[in-house]
C-alpha cells in the first residue's frame, strides 16, 4: 500500500513539473528562430568596460554603426580597445579575410580616448579564436616595411629623359616584393611596392606619390589589398608647404588616418592579372639561346645599356624572357604571324557591327572590357602595315539597325589606325616569338650603329597571352647583329 502511494505521488510531481516548464514564457526564445552562432553568443557576452582586441589590420572605427559613416581612426592589428557596453540590436554579415561574420556593431573607446563603432566580428576578447589566418603580411606591415628579413635578388634601371626608374626584387620565404622607384626631376617622385605570393599572384600594392606646385604640395599613399574579399583600397594624404628638395630626409611615408575606398571590379581584375616581368643578366640566358656563337638581339629597359635584359634571342629560332620568377623559352613565330596578318588583310569586311549580338573584328567577337579602343586600333594598324596601300574606304559593315554614334565611333577608330599606319611606315625590325603561355612582339627602328657593327634599336615590346590579350607593354632599347 505504501509503495503504491509513493509511485502515485511521483507521477503527479513529474506531470506538474512538465506543466510548469511548458507554461513558462521566455521573451528571448522563439521556437522558429535560428540557433545562435558561437560568434553571436560571444559578442552578446561582452561586458561594459571589457578590453577587446582588434584582430583585423587597419580596422576602421566609425562615427555610426555602418560602413558608410565617417572614419574616426584606423586601428592596427592587435590594438586594444574598451567596450562601452553599447551595441546594435541588429546583426550584420560582413566578410573578413573571405570569411563571413554575422555580428552586431559595438561602441568602443580607443587607448587615446576616441569613441566610435566597430564591427563586432573584427574584435575579440583574449582567449577567443575568431582570427582568420592570413598567408602574407598585413596592410599595416606593408605601410611600415621592415626590410631586414628580405633578400635582394635583382635590380635594374629603366626609362630615359626626366623619368628614371629603378626596380629591385626582394625575396622572403615564398613571398616576392618588387619595389619600383621613379624620379621625375624637380616635378616629383613615386614609389610602388608590389607584393606577390608563392604563385606570383599580386596580392597587395602600395603606391606613394609626390605631386603639386608651390606653395601647395602633397604626398599620397594608396594601399590596395587584393587578399580581402571584396578587395579594399586604403588612402591617405599629407600636405606640405615646402618642395621635397627642401625636406631632409625626403618623406616616403604618409602621416594620418587611412580612408577606405571602393575598388571597381574592372580594376581588381586588371590588378589580379598582373605579371612580374623581370630583367636578367647574360648568365641567366638558357643554353639553347645561342647569343655567344652567332647572331643575337637583346633588349633592355634602360637607354644606358646596363646589361640587364628583358628579352634575349639568337635571331633564329630561340628567345627567352623571365616571367613570374621563371625563365620562359620562346620559339620564332614571325613568318606564321605575318601570314596570319596578310590573310586578315584580304578580308572584305574587317569590322562587323550588329544590331543583335556582339560586334566582330576579323570574324572574332570584340572584347569591350578595358581599353578596348586602343586594342582595336592597334590590331587594325598592324594589319594595315602589311599592305602595299591602306584601303581607301573603311571596311566596316552593319547588320541590322546600329546606332549612329556607335558607327561614327568605329569609323573614327578606323581613321586613327590608318593615320598611325601611314605615319609609322614599314617597321625596320620586327620580332615575334611564342611559347606555351605567352607571345612576345617587338617592333623597333634603328637609331644608330653599335660598336660591334650591328644596329642599335628603339621601339615597343608587347607581351601577350596565348589568346592575344595584351599583358605588358614597354619601351625598350636593343642591340641586334651578328
């Protein structure tokens, strides 16, 4: 009997407990709500006056909790801030180093007493593990370069006249840093720092530029971070009342806070497609390029003749260039290239304009991205220069209704190409070499004779992809002869 009573009491208590739990109202719970992420729980757990750490370099502190408001200050990585206890109710998703974080904005106070808002995903308390690893140096480290751990691997000069350039290549582990210093006499100077990863992909660029006239001068610094997603640009300027000739030492870093700016998709694509074309010495020329025993044609970027080449050939079947850290071997393709141009010249229609579909140049669709007008004009000029006489009428055909402005623009490009071809006349020296990935084309004129009896040449060298996309174009100086 006693045992039965105890069992009955136990059942009643269990039912009562379950009833009370189901009937309790918790305003923070929603049965349809998504479960909170770890980062949301961590951010909501921050306490007023708690110290937080910025794990993102150049973290912007803003006047309002959004990415469009004014920047109060930019924080370096590992900077400590104090959380005031104020946060937004709404969560925002922002990508940091290609990783999305869904967190609120937090109001913080910096070490020097400035207050503002930061995105919660970019800060953490000691012991948290939000930090996403990065493969290279931070933007802040690039802004304040420490060269002690870098090893110099190559250096060469380029340019002529007032503009003089010196390019130096440094290595550190898997990273490559190309520093180009440009001097333009009393008019100004610039510095470009290009950082490449192990696959020679451009991942960061820092550009310093002095400009202005008396009495107003400025030094501008722009850092582009292609590792972030989306790519970001940070910019700051510093005013000077004196010419840099009067400043000792000459300023090569900018004081002030960085302002974050947007970067157009086209510019991002162009930067990510950048190549590192390096100069090299005679000892680096591959053995199959016989520049010692016979004829040779070598070009460099400096008028002074420093012995650091950007292109070397034996004026026969073989040539070489150094691209993205590797010596690239090329084979002569001039005869085939000239035959291709002459074939294009026989076509009755060179440019086809379409009401529907994409316009065509020599039967292939025109790529209207980038500086397509220059590319199209140069293609027309190249074909015209293989002909005995330039066509008297533009070989342009319209299919369907094509806008008058577009037709006029194409005719203007045709006329520009015809004028350029007539002015240039026949090219005295043309080299065309191709490899598995690249094509290299040099068109130059002879300006003098060299000591060995050969010719001294000047002209343009263009590096193209296998499909004909222009990748690099430089004014070069060469010696050719036997």
